[in-house]
C-alpha cells in the first residue's frame, strides 16, 4: 500500500486535477474538505475524504494521521478587495496551520501552490521573468490576491526553514483548461465569450494548462529541490494576441477598442462606484483593468529542466477551455463542435 498523500483544496480547479494525477500513479490520496463532496466521490471512488478546514488547526491532525506528504493547494482566487481579509486568513493563517500540523505529524515533504504573479509581473513588455526575480511587492500591493500569496510564500519559507521541513513552491501562471467548475480561473474566457470585455488593454498574459500543471506538481514531490520555487507557464502573449486566438477558435469577435491606461482605470473606478451605489456587480473592475495593463511573462526553463514540465499546444488548452465554459456556464453545448468542424 502506498503512503498516504494529503491534498488540501481538493475540490478546487487545480486540486481535482492533482488528485486525478496522483491516483493515476497509484498513490493513496486523502483530501481535506470542509464537507464531504459528492462530486469528488463520484469522480474518484478511491479517494478518501476527511472533513476539516485549513483555518481550523484542531481539525488538521485527523487529516494528517498517517500522511507522509502534503500538497497544500487550498486557496481563494478573487479580485474583489472585499475578499482581502478572507484571502489573508486562508493563504497566510491557513498555511501556518497546515505547516504547524504537518511538522507535528512528522510529514516528510510539502508542495505548496502559489502563483507566478508573486514575482513574474512587470510594466515592461520585454521582460520575461524567472525564479530569480524578487517579490513584486510594489506592483501588486493594491491587488489583495497576489499580496496574500507573497505573504504565504514568505511565511512558508520561514516556517519550513526553521522546522527543517522540506518545501517546494509551485507557481503556475493563469490556469486554463477543462474542469473549472467555480469559474474563478477561467472567468476572463467566459467574459470574452459573452462579449463583456469592451476594450483590448495594452498588457500581456501567460497561461498554462491545468493538466500540465498537475503533472508538474506530482513530479515536484519526487524531484523538486527543497526551498525552491518553480514557475509554470505557457505562451507569453500580448492580450491582443490572446483575444485574437480566442476569436479564431470561438468565432466570437475580439475587442478592438483601445483607450489610454489612465482613462481605462478611471472609467473602471467610476463604474465600480456606480455599481456599488446600485448594489450590483460592476461590469468592469479597477483591479482587472490594472492587471491587464501589466505583462505577466514567465520563463519556465527551470521547471522544464528539473521537473520534466512540458506545456502542451496552447491551441488545445484554449479550445478545451472554450468547450468547457460553453457547456457548463453558457448553455451552448454543441456550438464548440460546430466551430471546430466548420
């Protein structure tokens, strides 16, 4: 019988793919869940589920009993500033709890899910950043998600260094592909298909297939170097190129309107204020606009060399994302086949 591997965040987009990858390798996998998931039970009959929460330290010993390795993937993806405190609690306090409980349980190794956006973001379209880049604190200080992930990494490195607990940090770029049931990572693709992106910002994006990331995570547990970060990304494209590829695959027209960065930002702020006054969600938010004016370019050479990371053809990733979003969010089953065959 294989040693038990604990996965936190198993009900999430990445978590489900990591569980699938581990089970395919013959691992005995246990998922920490806030409540038993019928979806996980149906997808993975061999999966063990244990109720608990990373924010509840007392619930973790039972989940870690007999586990020798931990994939800590639990998190919250949000661009809403109102979620800032919650993200800090989950990403920082929750990680502290998991690492503390892991040390007490005698865990051999932890693989932590972070984000390429902790280091790989800039205002320079010529910069493609690797693991040697410093934390991008000044750039992301107004974006709570990335700020909380920086603090999470710093905490994890500090705790694991003091406790001599082997740690590998995995930092994927924007996750795309099938299976994002909550729509948190693929939201921009959905908005594109709904024609809710009115302008084409000047920035650039990197995205990566969640299935390739899951494979890299499993490899990192065996081959990743302790205390190291690995950036996982696919193509570095301008948003104009990204939207152009989506247009070609989906037959939905890409936005072509361009406005100066300051105009777009102030327009988003005004829309947020008006939407807040009406008690509705804004059509465009400030953080999304600001992020789209930056370049999230990633160099994944280290992961390719050390973890055998191999990102697939981005066309496949985009097409599979379009199919999934249309079927599960837009009620357009069958249209994607028409596009492919047409």
